[in-house]
């Protein structure tokens, strides 16, 4: 019994096919599934009526009309039918392995957040859900699937109250999922990596919907705003350091286990070193040593020159003094030679 909540893009062309594929896959995970769809984009009301979803048109948005995740999470937890919730992007197809993982994680009494790495697949054909559609999706994943980036996370399963609040992040833009991982870990929430069990299928798409996009396709003013919000909350925040390998636990066939495998341990060590800036400190120490060495060399050279100059002056004075003393002696010597019989 899960409440899924998401926000869809306008139901047009390829996007409509992919979002229908995703929503239908969620509904077939369990007879007791609720889907809340936020926003008022084209086709949302019609798809909610067709599949008996829960429409939530009243959602806070950015100035560009992009829904805010803070409002979505708050309203989903307030109005959901079930205590177990899952935020999910509207282009993600879920298979039965997700239901198994959700059941295993939900047995835990303590608060938790479950997420995992996705599989990127070029998939844009409409699925026939009256046939063996899961086999078709699996075959496409085996043939064309590529593991998604470990810092790009598309679903979060949690029990109501485990994610109480967040900054006003825009949905579908960078940094918010990395912030959520950081926030769960700093609050002591058990973050579960389900990548070994769950293989969510991300249907590849373009990013023409991103307003004022620049550089990398998902970059723009909303992406910059997301990062700034995260930095306000955590001034040292670095999105790239908060990935699926930051998890405190991992889901295996034997259940939830501590994330003590080599990859998770090495990642945590790397993050600690990066946040403590060991590399920067070592470089800074090296440069300080080089500067000190050059300064010491310059001081020693200056002192050597000063000593040389002093010795030169002493030598010149000695020569002058010697001339003054020896010259009369030489005169007496010459005079004595003249008067010798």
C-alpha cells in the first residue's frame, strides 16, 4: 500500500507515451496503490480522470511555472491515503522488484528513506499492458540500458514524517536530490540503497522543457536557484559528494544490511577527505613550503652579500692600515741601506 506522488510535463507526443508507460507501471505494482499528480499542465486532468488518480492542481510554483518540491512533499504527506509514500519522476517505469523492496524496507520501525540508481534506456513506444510488458521492458534494459549517474536519483520511498521539510526546490532541476541525501544523513535517518534489488527504468528524453536553458541541457536559472538554496541551508554543500553511495544501509536479498561493502566505505572516506579539503590543504602546505624556501634562500643570499661586502670593507681597511704602517718601515729600511759602510 503505497502513495506515489509526482508532477508530469504536458502530455504531448513522446512525453505523453513515456508518462503513460510510467503511471501504468506504478498502478500495477499492487491493488492498493494511490497516485497523486501535481500541477495543471496539459493533459493532467484528463489522465487523472482516465486512471482514477488524485489530481492536486493547487501547488506552489516558481516564476517559470515549475512546481516546488517543498509544497509537493508537504501536501503529499498531509493528504496521502497511505503512510508509505514514494516521490517519483513521471518518466520512471517500475517493475515488481520495487514492490518487493518496498515491502522489505517497510518492515523497519525506524524512519528511513529508500532510493537507488536508475537504468537509462532509449524507450519511447507505448506499452501494451494486456501482454507481458515487463518482459519487453527488461529486454530493452538488457539490450540498450546504461546505469544512470550515482548522483541522479529519481525516486524516494519513505514513511510519512521522515522528510518533514525542505527548501523551495524546483522539480526536475539539479541539486535537490543530493540535498535530500545529505539532509537524511545529517538527521540520522537510515538511507537505504536499493540498487541491488530495484532497477527503475528511466525513459530517456530531451530537456526542451527547461526554461532559459544554457550549457548542459538541464542548466538554467532554476538550476542555479536550487544550488543557491542548498548553499543557504548548508554553506559547504557540494552536490557531487552526495550520491547513492552515501547510504547508511543497502537492500540485499537477505534484507536491509549495513552499507559496509568496499564501494560505500571508499566513497564515505572520499567525501570526508573532500569536505575536510585534505587535497587543498596539502597543496596549500606545499605552496607555503615553497614560499618559505624561496624566502629563506633570499634571506640567506642577502646575508651572504652583506657579509661579503663587510669582508670587502674590512679587507680594504686592512690594506689601507697596512700601507700606513709599512710605508714608514720601508722608508727606514731604504735609509739604512744608504748609510751602510
